[in-house]
């Protein structure tokens, strides 16, 4: 799953850029999901007085509204982006206005001042209104999403890598870098996605069908715990493929 | 996780009953979630013209709207209730108007004709408007959710059992009954939740795709080894379905 974000202030062309990107990705037959961060204090998707709103007001901590053509799962808290992404299993996920991520980033802007406010090593393209007057800024391509959407999506295909974990530097750094630093190096062409040593891991863990990332240290503990028991059973041999399912007790 | 549904036609007191139940369950310090089935053809929670609506119209297959105080995951399809319940980890989940479930059921009704239309072995209580004039119907208690909510929730605590699987009869019946039949027997006091034999063997092991039988003693050792590690990881909660794959090292 490849993730990227689009960042920029209101009216800089953010949603229009995303609309065009999604359409072009779909045209190229990718599955696409998206997340929109809403920076409007009073945002509430559910109408006051609706039955689901009444559930929530009574104390229901998770409310789902299921209609004929949609299923809306309404968490009563702001969730971290990593939690949200667990629900996604798409080729590409576009994040609009999301800040708690180190994913590769497209900036939309009116002018270079707005670019500068958001510029960092995770930026691989610039778009939005400024693309009418600029073609490049400090080596980063500025692309018009209305006229040159194919060029922009070519760049997305080339630059955006399989999602990295988002561990804090103190938790992993097993590749020699923090996840954020490795991401920046991949964009620069100075490292590869495979340099994330978690990719090598020979043990995969899912909880409720959602894959859980484990730092190498934890991978090893779980691996040793399992092999320690299973290797005593008939049927086991070194290098065997082992699958374990644990359900409700 | 204990699941029950409330069923009845519009204006029979369904949502009011649920509101009172949720409040009382919360008062008793249970965690509570809920699902509302909306039988209104044109239901759509998202406003036309919103940015998330624009994402969806562009082809995004899963859209999340994240505000300051909520996270709304908007699936573009009607999902089966079993899929929806995977997002829930609450002591109780109340289903309003949901039909694709065999969970224990409370009927709300204006009159006995409406009761009869919904009466089956899964019904353990009746409420709604009819509770103003009736105290029992064919041995099933009729309870007013406004005046006697404690009595109604006492009954919920007594009757509603830990969620059973919802296998079709041809898939399991290992206990001698279909999941629906076993549920009905539990409500009648003729069977116990533990009669579901899937509750016993809560861990399955395959080596090179062949299932390995383990005596309960070994099951427990492996179970404890895994839970001991996994329960320390984010994403874990009691009763989670865990899947682990170990390949060649």
C-alpha cells in the first residue's frame, strides 16, 4: 500500500489536485482510498436528531450507520492516522491535509512563501495555483494537476514507495535511520524501500485481520516463543511454514 | 462481546428504548457500541459538495473524514453485520433494526399483531408502546423502557450471551445445532454458551498447511506463549483474533 499526502492552505487547489489524481490513478486501474483531515472545529458528520446521533448522545462509544449503499463507522474520537490506515488495503491512499504522517508529500500553494512554510525532505512535487506561473522550485517539479495530470501521476508512480512504519526514532532505527529519515533518503534516491529491515522479517502478525508492525526486537521474541513450543511437536522441521490462529477464549 | 438487537416498526419506540438501554448500561459501567440500520433508500451521511464527497465522486473507494472530535470511516458499500462487528470491542453492542443476525432480540411494538410479525425463538423481551398496556406476552416479559429500565437491563444482563459465530448450518454444527439453534436454546436455558465447541479450541496450528492436533495441555502452552508477547503490542485487545505466519528464516 502506497501512501502520500497533499498539503496546502485553503483555496490553494488541494482538493482539485486530489480529485484529478484519484481519477487518473483509477484510470490506471489502481485501487484508491483517501483520508481528509477537517480543520474546522465544529465539524460533525452526523445530523443532530438523527437516530445515530441519539445513540451517541446516550453514550454509545462507536456508532455505525448502515444504509442501502454505504456503511459509516463513526468513531467518537480523533484517531491517529496509523490507526485509520489499518482499515485500508488499497494500492494508493491519498491523505488530504494530514499532518501526523511522514509519507511523501505534494504541496499545493498560491506562492513561494506558502511553499517555504511546508517545504521539507518529504516533498516530491508541488501543484495547485502556483503551477500556473512556475515549473520548478528548488529542484522540485511544479506540475499543473488540471493540464498535466498524467505527468503528476507518473511522478507519483515513480516516487511513492510502499508504506514505511512510523516508529519514533527511539523504537527502531534498525536500518540506521528513523522511519522519517529513511523515507526522505528513498525519495532522494539515496536508499531503497527494502533497506527497511522490517521488510525482511520472517514473521507476520495480524490482529483482527489487520497487520501489526513489530520492531525486530519484538519479532524475535515472538518468533522464539513460537518456535520454542512448536519445535517440540511432531510435524515440525526447520524452516517449516507455520500458521497459527488464535480466537476468542 | 455481547450482542442484541432491537426490532420494530417506525414509531414503535425503538430508538427511545435503545437510548434508555445504552444509558443504563453505561451507568453500570459497561462499554457500549451500536449499529443502526437505515431503511431509507436515499440515505447518505456525507453532504454533497463536501471535500470527502468530492473524493468519493472521483473514485476513492474508502473515504475517511477526520475532525477534531470524531473519525468517520465511510465505506461505499453496505457491509454485512459480521464485518461491521469486527470493528467493535465493547462489552455490549446494540443493533437497531438489523436483520442479518441471530443475536437475541427485543421487539418494540404498538400491538400484538406487530409482535406476532417478529416473534421467534430469539426474542427475550418486548418493549415500546405496547408496554403501556401489557406486562407479558406468551411468556415473554413486556417491559416499559422509560419506567422500568433497570428491570429491562437486568434481563439483558441475564439473557444476552457472548456473541456466537454466525456460521451457516452446513459449515459447523459441531455442537449438534446450527449457531441460530444453539442461541435459541441458550435463551431457553436448554443449553449453555460453552456448548459452542469453538469456544474450547481457541488456537489452531498448521505446519506447511497441515493442521496439527494439539492436546489441550499443549494448546494452552502455545496460547500462553503467544498471548504473553502479543498482549503487550498496540492493536491487541482481549478476545482479538490473532494470526501469525512464520516462514523460512
